[in-house]
């Protein structure tokens, strides 16, 4: 496994601010418990306090078909265990009913908190009612859970900004912006096809809207042309983020646009980019004349593809930081503290605005992958 677990990354280095806050949180919780216990507490290093020691936390992840979710699950589990929790980590094979029954089992198995990366963000209302009946707090992990008031906190990246970054890297690759981000004045027209993420994942529309905020002005002025005419999210969305579905859609698009040569493809996730590049290669593009293809997650295979000059860019989201944030939220909530949030406006799930902590992401290309991915310790040196 190329991604390092949290135990291998010195925490102060990994995220000094967060680490400090986590430690401060633990210290505060510790002081509170000691006070309540009449100062008779006898702390054994690193564990959760009082009745949270040994408490079970259910961690529900969507799939193991993408490296990032495996890393997320591993990081969250290890960090919770470091704090003395027991962890029930489950992956749901991108199947909604599997995720529902795994969550029901966590609740009946005595979980004291749930961390959930939803497959379908609208399908969890009833199971969250069950969690609420047992007073089990719920942290939405990376993907917002919609249609339930029982979502206590949300930790994710700035998803609109991720879309902005994807489209910014696309137009940079096309030559519309230079490396400093300044307009070059190029007029194209550039032929670009658009892909969106899974329509049941709340993030997908954020990515799309962020990307469109960059691309639309170029589309309106005719500098970017979408030869298929498929410019709506509903036309571009790929259910369950499935690479094979993206490959099929790219095949179909090549048929629809005939001999028109593509200059770019907006892809919102590395797995889709792999499918898209396979279709392009099968459709006659060679490695040297592939269009500019974007991505997300800095997955190992896609970073290799970027180094090989096939995929152009990806977006790095440091899952170590996301995991640490989720663990901090769980630990705070279970110790009666308020978790730190930095956004109380953006994530309206239809029932409430879920208090959120948003992290930042980074565009990765062949020019900076060593600095961003290797020097940060996210990947081992020998990976690429
Ligand atoms: C995540 C992305 C990921 C996608 C597919 C989204 O919810 O935010 O990082 O690429 O799911 O797994």
C-alpha cells in the first residue's frame, strides 16, 4: 500500500495546526473528566477519556475499488484506535442496501458514533432516524448526507473549489491560461467534452458547478466548444463514478462527434479518467496526441499516467488530514465538546445546514507531483 498510514507520518509534520488542536482537545477533555471525577483520574497514555475508552465507532466507507477510500478507512481506523476507541470499519461495495445493513448492524452492535461516507446521499434518512433514537452522533465524511436532520457534523474539502481547480488545470493545459494563471489570449476554438460524477453524490454537482464557473465564459465566447452538445450535468453524469460507464460514454461520444479532434476532456475523478483515456486510445488517439484530461484523488495509477504524459492533471486531497478531522470531530462530540468547524453556510442538506470543516485541495501535474505527493510523505519515494 503506497499511501502511508497516520502512524508513519509524524503528526506535527503532517498537520501541525490540527495536531495541536487535537491534543488541546484531548487535554481539555482530560481536564474535564478529571474535574468530574474529583481529580482521581488515572490516564493511560493516548486513550479516550472516561466512558469513551473502548467505545465502538462505526466507520462506513463506500467502496474498495478506489484507493482513496481504502486509505480513508485505514487512516480513520488507526487514528481512532490511537485514541482508545474500537472501530467497526465496513466497505459497502458501492451498493446502497449493503451500506444500509452495515449501518443497522453498527447501531445494533452498540456503536457510540458513526462516520459515514455515503454511497447515495439521499438514502440514509431512516437509518439515521434509528441512530438518533439511540443518541448516536453522525459525522458525514467527505460526502454530505441529505434529507436528514440527524447529521451532526460534516468534514470534507471545498468541493466547489475542487471543480474550479479541475477546470483551471484543463484551461491551463489547453493554453488559455499561462502557468501564472494569466489569460494568454488564445482563441481556440478548443473541442472539449464534459464528464460529471455520480448524480446521487452531493459532491458531484459542487465539482460540476465549480468547473462550469470557469468553463462557461469560454463556452459562451466560443473559445471552448463541446462538439457533442452535451453540456448539462444530467447528460454528463456517471452513476456510481463507474470507470466502465465513463469508458462507454466516451466511446459513444467519439461516435457522435465523428472525426472532430478533441483537445480536452473534463473528468472529475481519476477512475473515470482511466476509462476515458482507454476509450480515446481505442478510438485512435495515441499517447502523444491525447486531449488534456483532468482527474481527482491523485490515485497511484493516474499519477503514473500523468508522469507518462497521458492524463494531464489530478486534484490532490490529503485524506490523512480529512481522516484526522473526522477523528477530531468524533472525539470532541463523544467528550461533550464542540468540534471545530469553518463553514456554517454552504452545506444545506434539505433539513439543516450541516456545520462543516472544509479542507483545501491542490492541482497536481507532472510539474509538481514530486513536491506535492512525495515530499509531503503521501506516497513513498519509490512509488513512481
Ligand atoms: C469524492 C472524490 C472521489 C469521488 C469518487 C467523491 O465523493 O469527493 O474524491 O473522486 O467521490 O470516489
